[in-house]
C-alpha cells in the first residue's frame, strides 16, 4: 500500500525492503526441461547464496549475477523467473557448488537499505528458496531423501509420495494506536534503546487479524478491537512474511497501562506523537532499521498517516 504524502516538502517516505520485486516468476517455465534449456542461454544469471542468509556481491552494493556456465554442470539451480528483458534468473546454493567462487558473501539483512529495490527483492527470493531446499532434503513424514521437481519449486518423496512446497510463515506486526499515541516495546536481545511495534507469528487455525488481537493481549495486556491492513514485507530470515497492521483500542483503552510480558518484552509503553518525534530527534531512542516494516509503520504514523477504513475484529 502506498502512503500518500500531502506535504511536498516532506522527506522521502520510508521504504520496505524485499517488496516490489520486478521479476516475472513465469511459473509455466518450471516444467521439466524448460528451465534446463533457459539455463543454457547466454543471458541467464544465478544469484549465489552462501551460509545462512548471505548473498554474493561483486561490489559493495551490487548483487553478483553469475552465468550458469561458470558453475559446475551438475549443480542444481532453482529457476526464479525472467527479468524485464526476458533473461532467466536462478538461485544457486554456494554450499553445494564445492568450488570457491571467489565472491564476497554478505548477510542479506545488512544489505536491506543498500541494494537496489529490485535486486533486494531478487536476493530475498533466492535466499528464501535456497534456505527452503537446505532444510527439506529429507521427507518430514518418512525421512527418505526427497527429489527436486518443478525447477526447484517442489520436492517429492519417492518413498511415500509426499510433496513438499516452498514454505512461507505468516507473521504479523502492528502499531497499536489511539490517534495521538502509539504503543511501542523493547524486546529482549534488541539494542537497548530500540523501540519497536509489537509482532508475532500467526498460529494454525487463526487469521492475521486474530493474531494481532492475541499478540497484543499476550505481550502487553492491551485489548485491540479493530485493525487495518497496511502493507507486507517478505522477511527471509529464514522464511517469514511480515503482515503489517494499524491496530486500535476502544476509546477508553488508551488509558490502559501496558503490562509487558516478561518472557517477551523488557518494556512497553505509550508514546505521544510529539514526544516520540522529539526523542528520535535527540537520539534518546531508536527505531528498527530503515527498510523494515516496523520502521515503516512507526515512521508513517509519525508523519501523520491516518487510518482509512479499519474494521472491528469479529470475535464470537
Ligand atoms: Zn516420505
């Protein structure tokens, strides 16, 4: 979703890294043989994924795009899609190549605000696919080795027949607000002065909206009565999709004092808009890094973004 700027002199709006990829995923080319033929084309390139969620760079802010002809012939490449010129893009697991590519690997998380947005999205896609392959080499039902199908978009167990598909775990993050105040928290393990929006994973049998209500209650005791979807962020560390919301409390709810769950939070409190802007200006507190959806939600609220149509969460 775009948050429209009303003041032309306002600073550039915050961005969401890894979203807005320009690749045509061309799923019709995943069938047997099609992607293998594309691999032979001179314009085809592969993103190399190193240990954890690292990607190969050729320059400090430039993703390495390696011709498949420079990779071992037997190396598996996952077909990602076609770029705007129609050239094929693949992902390769550098840990499988058994050759030293000579490339410099950097954690993708550090590159969020550095890479060109389309390259960041491509890298997130590659990291997500390679990470999924790494932990699905064996069948989750019978333990037999699985086989790769659909140009890397499916794994199949030849023993019990189970098919495994690339995994995305839905997670929610929400800025609870009363109009002029928002609820922020400090998490265990985060930098000492970093205040963030609340967040958590969607559980089985639950909608994202219901997860917002549950997580706000579990983490702070604050009762959310309505939500509005704002935007989402692919978060390949290792496989989440962060779904971002504004969340609202009843008129009297803004007086409620948050009670941080000590298992999850160090501290939680309401911040007034002016107070938060001032604290950020003086550097006494910090937000999540630019490029994260948490930074986006807080920054756009601070800049005056208003909810448009929020809906009550239906609970029987
Ligand atoms: Zn099996």
